C-alpha cells in the first residue's frame, strides 16, 4: 500500500472497495493514519490502518468495540471496523485542527483555555466510564483541538481501551500506553480502572499549566522512577495560580488510586475556578530544572510511602467507629468483636470507598437490632453521606468519627480547626458541620450527661424511648425534642462551620506563620461564637470556667499536632524563566 499521496488529481489507492487514500497524516509503531475519501457516503474520513498480527488485530477489534459504545461531542466518532488480508482498518470522522501537544509547544493556550480543555476531557471520560470504557492513554497527542474560540476538543484513540469485565489481551504485567503519562499503578503493570484516566487527565492539565511534563526525559526505568516519586506540587511550579486549583491537580495525581480525587469532584472544582482565571495569561511560567533542588532521602521516602499515613489514619478511625458499634451493643458474639474491628480497619485502609460501605453495614446492623426505626433513619443519612462525601472525599470521610471520639474525651473544641486544616475549603467546612451534628446526636442517643463542656442536662432517656421502636416518625420527634428545648445544640454546628473557615483557607503545612494565623483566627471565632450564645439565647448560661479550661487544652492540642505533622515540601520558586 502506498504511504502518501501528493497529487490531488491522481486517484489514490482504494481500500475495501470504498475508501480512497488521499494522504498520510500520521504514523506509529504498528499503524498509519490516512486522510481518505468515502466514495459511498461522499465525505472525507480518517482511516487508521493496523498491520495484521493476531494480537494487534484483536487489539484493534477491542478499540472499535469500545469506541462504538461511545457517542459524545468530545469523543472521536468511529464509523466502521473492517479488514483485508494485510491490515485492519478503523474508519473515523476526520477532525481538522491541532493536537493539544502542538498547542502546548506553541504556547497558544491561556490558563482559562487549559481549564476549559481539561473540563471537556473530563466530560468525555465521564461518558466513557459510564459505559464501562477506560481509555488508558490520555495524553496531549490524543487530544485534538478544532480551532474554535473557546477551543473545542476531541479525545482520540481508544486503541488501548480496556472494557470492564473483558479479559485483557495483553500479558499479565504488560505495560501499555505512553510511559510519561501513566499512573503509578499502570507503570507497575497493575490492574487499572477509571482512576487511571483521572490521573492522566490531571497530568495533562499540569503540563498545560506548566508548559512541560514533569516526568519526561531519560530511559523508561528513569521515567517510571520519577512517576513513583511524584511530581513537584503545581503550586511550586506555578505559584501565581489559585492555590485551590494547584491542590486539586495534586490530589487528582495522588499516587494512591484509592485516594485520588473523584472525576465529578475534579470537574466541579475546575468549573468553579474557570471564571477566576485570566483569558490572557499564558501557561509558560516554570522552574528551570537546574533550580529544582534534589529531595533528601527522607523526602524521597516520604513521597514514596507518605500515602500510607492517610491509610493508617482512615483505618484507625474505622476501628473507632466499629468499636463504638460492636461494644456498645451486644448483637455480635464477644469473640467476634475484636476480629471484626480489625477487619473493618483493614478494609477501609486498603479500599477506602468500598470499605466505607462495608463499615456502614457492620455498624448499622446492631442499630437495626436495637431499633428498626432508628436504623432506618441512620441508614438513610449514612447513604446520603457516603454518596456525597464518601465518593468525593474518601480520604477524609471518616473524620467526623474523630469529633465524636474527641467529644467523649471532653476535647471536642479541638475538632473544628482540625477539620478545616485536614480538608479542602468545601470538604473542611462540611466535615466541621457533620462532626458537630454527629457528636451531639451520639451523646443524645447514648444518654451521655452532661453534654460535654456545654453542661446541658441530658434527661431525655432516648435509649429507653427508642428501644424496639418501629415507627420512624416517632423516632424523629423523640430526637427533635431535646434539640428544640435546647437550641444551643442547633447553633453549635454554625459556630463550628465559621471556626473551620480560617483553618481551611490558611493551614497548609507549608508556612508556619500562616498555619498559626489560621489556628488563631479559627479559635478566636470559635470562642467568640460560644460567648455570643447567651446574647442570642437569654435562657442559656455558658459555663465559662469549664469552657475556658477545655478551650485552652484544645488549642494546645492543635498547636502540638500542627508542629508534629509533616511539612509539605516547599522548594525555592525563583528565579523563574519563560520556556
């Protein structure tokens, strides 16, 4: 077969008795892409010709089956799969424009364009993932820009897509894809899922905003080593970008796929930042490689194994939740309790999202045995919480359990600032509110008295009133009664929400002064909120001495935790150069 046609007046080779090859527009190791004319439909198309071997033929067939399931404005449309004695052909729409790689090289994209492109890629991936298709090779060369303003994109080449529930064609451990854009699990030859595409999409956005791929260069082994160590935080490479954007990209590139930012959360976050970015600023400010300091042995080990800390923290909180449920009720036989607690911690640590669901089932079973109505209410609330928080922020979804545990120990006032510091802006505020509500409800249901540092009488006998109750409405009224009689319990979540805000904005464990400022503002708002309560509720008297003792202790705990927590590596950000 001819590889190129230069004379437009001379008919090109005809394949499959239908497609006239006009010119070669691309080639790879085992395939060539042509611009062709479809004489039957009277249109120009792109044809990818793959040389026949058993493996490559099967792979091309898999590509066509994957692409045939997809119909989206940001995904290249595949019309037909056909073959002859020599080659397998994939016929698709012909897209005119530049690849994203060419646009990055020319520096033609603004920061806002970069976000707009990333959002369109995420739209395409959401469509594909919803139909069981994983791309596995998201990179700038596989993203075509059509030249519109704002740019419109097409994601191309599902040639290495893996259909869920379909046996892999490649050998076990075989690595497929472009190495510099692989996720750590893909580079290791492990099983991949939709989180791999999220990682690669975030890496593409990182490259768009910084001007270069942080892993490019060197041998395959060197590139894989860089991938395992992780990239410099985007905030160091582009310190002028909004911190929330840099944090989101870093979280979407988390080496641990179980803790990686979810696709929907990533898309919603980028969409919210789109109006903030300038349509004029070009994504070209990067650090010279010579200015990037080599990480110490401790920092390399921290990068390589640091994700274990969040796993251990999640597992510990899971053990706390499971212990409260298993030891508070007597549904499970005594010999089962410790093994179940350890199993819950292990599952949540290894598989955060699936583990949260398993932990919920384990913990709710005794509640249903105690009170069906209460089980229904808590079960519904848990499902909503897992669908919203558990899917979006699995890393911190169990943090409200810490509020309950700290409250039982009498140091619940330390929680709002901790929630804000651990979470992002939205997740930190949400966790502060949920922690306050869960703590108050837990104390009411367990008959704790007094209610922590508030010194409120808890003489409602809810455990007795709710035992063996089958009517959810009766249960709702029983729980609502103390809340209506003691409105301070309803105002407490608002105080915790306001207190968490400065910590969520300022505490990043990068600059000690900003961290301490965030804690000071958070605790100032917290104390101020409680001292305002008697003005809002004339019948309520804050136990000032008890409150201040608890408050001071909690501030000390926060400062100690801040000083002991690992600092996020911050390398010099100047001098900078244009590339």
